[in-house]
C-alpha cells in the first residue's frame, strides 16, 4: 500500500530482542546517513522468557517502508532473514509510530512504554523515550482537530462521565464542573 509505514516480520527467532533487531535493520540497504525508522517493537510473552515471534518496524516515510520490504523480498536477503527465523514480511495492520504506541498503551497501560520489552523509539535517528513520543503523538493529534471535532470529543467525554444531562455550549463554562474531583 502506498501509505504504509509499518512493517511486520513474522516467525522471528524467540530470543531476538529489539536491540538485536536493530543490527538486522541496519544491515539492509539502502544504507542511509541515519536511521529512517522511528519505532522498533519486539513484544515478549508474559513472563519475559521469549518473544512472541513478531516484530514491528515503523518508518518515517512510506517510501522507506516500501524500499525496506522490497529489499527484504530479494533472494539473498530472504536467506539472511531465515537465519533470524523470519518467515514472512509485510505491512502491519496498525500503521504509524503513534498508532502503534497507542495500541501498546491501550493493551498494557503506560507500563508498556517503560517495561523491559518496551518499543525502541527514535526521532530523526536519535533514541527518545516511548513516553515522550506518545505524548508528542497525542499533542499533534489534538492540534489537528477542528473546533467542531473538539466540541464532539468533549461532549462524548462528558457523556462517558455521566454528565449527559448538562447542556454543553462551546465557550460557556459549566459551574457544576468547577468542584469536580479528578
């Protein structure tokens, strides 16, 4: 797909870590001046004895992902992948660094950003914390909302909090919320 930025590797040897995977990723051409991926995740089974045989890599741009997938599908590189146990590569269902971080956070909570098997996250080729990247993603997503989307989001949040009987008007402060506890 033209817009895909996240690749999935299936069948990964069970003892490969995200750090190990970086060596594999850095091996494959096209060699760039810096890393062009911004998210590497090798989820481990509960108990941490082995990974679950999957790896996710998100690239900064869709054409980097496409080049990577094409490179991996060549015969010589497929032999190298088999040494790592990788049986197939393709596009992931969840796309984007932010989308993947949100999915991990939804499944495992914020601990998923700091656990031993937390994703490795990069910004312009340099390592950053997953928590920082998640916060940046949320801020960017919020800044892209139109004022009307913000109103709908607030109305939805109010309904989830049991405040659906209150009338909401943009720009009007509801004093009944003034003393609400977090």
